[in-house]
C-alpha cells in the first residue's frame, strides 16, 4: 500500500478507520476539510495544520515523525478534492 512507503503503519490506519465510523467524528473531520483546495493540499503548513486538527478530533497523539510522514504522504498524493478520480483512488487505498 502507498501509505506504508511513507512509514505510516497499517495499525494506525486501521485505528483511524475505526474512529471514522463514529458519525460525530466523521462529521467533524468533514467540516475540517470542507472547502480545502488542491493548492492548499500542496502547502506543507496548511497540511500540517489539517493533520494536527484531525489528530485532535480523532484523539490521536502523533509524534513529530508521524506528523511529518503524514504531511509528506498527503503532499505526494497531489490530491485535487474536485477530481472524482483522485477521491476514488484515495478511497481504494484505504478500503
């Protein structure tokens, strides 16, 4: 899987996926990323802020190394939130 190349553990991903099944948590995360643009997802400062806020919502304690790995992963994906293909590709990566 792609995220493992960045040092992100499958256990962490599974924990986050389980927490995202909680409707209240999912809605808070959706609110956090609502309106985020492609250029913002290429800006390390913006991505770092989103990762920190998401970690707080999910009640996940991230080390600085984990945070950096996630930021690098998100930037490397070149995600366009308005491109359905990009969203499907991400969905498939984390199914």
